[in-house]
C-alpha cells in the first residue's frame, strides 16, 4: 500500500475508535478499559517490531512504530491504574 492509503486507513481508525468509545455508557467504561489492556499489549508487540524495522528508505515506519509504542504503553498503564482504583473501591475498610 502506498502512504496515502495507509494514512487514510489510520484516520478512519481514529474516527471509528472515537465514535465507539464515546457511545459507551459510564458504567461499562472501566470493564472496557480492562479488556483493552490485553489488546494494547498485543499492539505494543507489533509496534516494537515496526519501531525496530531496519528496511532501507522507510523511516516513516520507524517513526509511526515509536509513536505506537508510546501511545499503547500510556493506554496499558492508564488502564491498569483505572482498574486498580476501581477494584480498590470494593475493598473493605
């Protein structure tokens, strides 16, 4: 695929993700975040592969790979923090 097709796919994925997450009721947001941690873990593996790509002339792949590693790591850490806080609400005092 050429760059324009990949960029179009990326933009569509961003809009679709935003629409899906904005329609989730607040009571389901924390369980959804917990489930997305597993998916983000898989994303980190793929992003690490892209960031470590050593092909010639494809610096944009490494840049997007690095950005994907950073964003997926933020998502995983934030998801675990929210889940931990939610579970802490159910502990006896």
